[in-house]
């Protein structure tokens, strides 16, 4: 029987949502082992005063198997 845990991460990128997801997973791998999946719970953009997108942000939930 396996037990899975989740960790929440907020990541960002100036290039797009896909890149923000990759940044978040890459960061999670520095402290979590056995990552099995991730899902985007929320996403939004930061906009400057001219209405141009400055940053894409994602709220991720990372699922991993803890070490036994």
C-alpha cells in the first residue's frame, strides 16, 4: 500500500504558464523525491500599468511518495 503526500508551490515565469509549471516542478525536485504528478490549482497574470503581462503565475499541487 502506498501513501502519497502533496506539497503546494507557487511559481512564476515571464514567458508563459507552461514555463511557470516547469519552474515549479524543477524547484520541487530540489527538496522532494519520488514526485509522481502535479496539477495546476490556479493560474493568473501580473499586469503593469499599461495592461501588458509582466508575469505568469501558477499555484501547483505536487504529489509525491514519501521515503519509507
